[in-house]
């Protein structure tokens, strides 16, 4: 199963790395498929949720074919460590948090091709947890929520992420969200329109029907920049 390393930049005015240099320079890593860099959108996009003043300075998604190839890139002085140090604006161990997650990808009817340098608008959502019964929670979520999200108007991408344990020599603290999702649109206008649609009401009802869990559910609208893709 594909996996994704999330590196979440600490709250601040600037990301701890030169994101554009990272996107340009990160190319040849074994098993590495894609890098997507997300930068915060300060203005209000969601009609129901105000902008989070503690939003991360960036979110970096590193996609790999499988867990073994990701872990090989996460060794001390490994490919990801070297790539980050090459473009670092801050070297503090608190600059990022890290989390490895399994990836499930869905194909919306309006899906279109991606390419290097493309920009879109993503809504990144996390479920901190824990759930009282994670199996029951996940079964409900996977059964009911993706079919609703796929109905969002103008949706281009939909991915779900579930926590997995992994080895990493990166110095950053480990996040432990039990689940994340990402919906992607062409721009903030399209995202705002989808969030104001009746589909959002159905999603809200399903959210309220989830089995009991604790923790926050942060929502971050982000400008998404697509970097390296695996060769076809």
C-alpha cells in the first residue's frame, strides 16, 4: 500500500524550509513518487469554520510506493534528511512534526491530470483521536464518509490517510493523528463553493454520527504546489 510522510511545519509566518527550492531539488529518491507542498491560506474559505490562528506554516507530503522504501529514505543522513538540510531556513528539531500514514486514493468524477508545478487548493482535515473503538470508528468512517465527499462539487482529488508506525531518524517530534483526509479543488473559490453546498450538510450529519472519539479535528485550507512525480 502507498504511504505518505507528513512533515507539518510549526506555526509561524514562514515555513522552516524554502519550499520552492525543495520542490525543485527533490528528484531522485528510490521508491519516491511525489512531493506536494501546502502553504496556508489566511483568508476565510470555509463559511462554517474560521481560519485557525495556529495553522501550520506548511505541510509537506512525501509519497512512497511502500513503507520499506520510505523507511530507507528516513535513515540518519538519508535522502529526506539531506533534502531538508539543503533548503533549511530553520534547523530546530521543533521546526516540524512527522507522521507516516497509509494512503487510500479515490477518483472523483471531475478528476484531471496532474503535473509538476501545478497549483491547487486543498482542505486538510485531521482527527486527533483516540477513538473509544478504533475499528468501529474506522469502519463507519470508510463506509459512509468517502461516498459523501465524492459528491462535493468540482472535487479534483480525494485521499484518506490512516496512521501507521514507522522508523525514522529525523529529529522531529511524532504526530499521532488517527486519521486524516484531503479534498482538493482548482482554487479557493471552488473550495468555498463546495463547502457551502448541500453535500457539506450531509457530511456534517455523518460526522455527528461517528462512533465516540476524543481530540480536536483541525481543518486547514492550503495552497498546494505539486513537485516531483515518478516517471511513467
